[in-house]
């Protein structure tokens, strides 16, 4: 690898010369990952609805959950891979939901912004979609419960927690866009053709 890089590094101006070590490479990778994560967080915060694409790959006794988002940003379709996480537990819908929420949390993404869910038609994926839908519906019930409280108490509750306020505002916008507020479950076309 160094044989390929040395000619390039030699041509860099003295002020930009770098030494390649395993520590420098590791640090650069972590810095770049942080930069990309921050960029995706910013994009996701600017959008109201996202489409989630989920799949599991297993090989040599190991399994991984891949999670992608599709959304419109600045009038263009954006596709971002949020994570590829190893699954160390049973592939149940509940365990997959918890792993998915872990990924969502790292990007400050709420379940209420999910518009559609694309996966293969496996039972655990259908269960995962059902669990996500239940989570959204419980948040909507919370919203309606809060709306029935007097305005003064509602304002007091909303200002207590900025995150709750953001979620409630997001829910109000989403429920206007999606009557019934159910996630649209889509079977992946590649898995449909393959079956």
C-alpha cells in the first residue's frame, strides 16, 4: 500500500505532508465517520418523512442488519445507509426493533417520521413493521391525550421537555399528512422477483 501512496505523498507541499501510521489512519476514519454522521443528522432533521429499507444478511454463522433511509432533501432523492449492525440475539421482531432504535437514536431520528418500511416478506420483518406502527400509534395517542388537556397545562407540559415538544410538533405535521398514521409496508422488489 505504501508503494502506491509514497509517490503521491512526496508531491504534497511541505505544509500538507502527512505520516501514515495505523494510529493516523484510525483517527482519520473516526473523524470522517463523525463528519458523515453529523451531515446525515442535519439532512434528516430538515425532512419530515423518511422511507426505511431494512434487510438481514447472514454468512458463516454471523448476521447483520442493514438500515437505509430514503428521503427528499433539497428537492432531490437522498439515500443514506445509517448502519450495518451485527445481530447477536434471536432475529425476533422485538430484538430487531431495539437494534433499529439504537441506530435511529445515534442519528437523532424518531420513529414518527417513518412513512414507509421496505423489507423482504419474512415474518420477523412483518412483525418489526407492526411494532413500529404500534410505537407511532402510542405516540399519537399521547398527542391526543395532551390535546384534551387545558391549553395552560399543555403549554406547561410542552415547555418542560424540548424533545417532547419536537416530537409532538412532528406528530401533528405527520398526522395531517397521513390519515390513520400507519406505516406503509412494502415488500422489496428484489426479494419478490427472487421468490
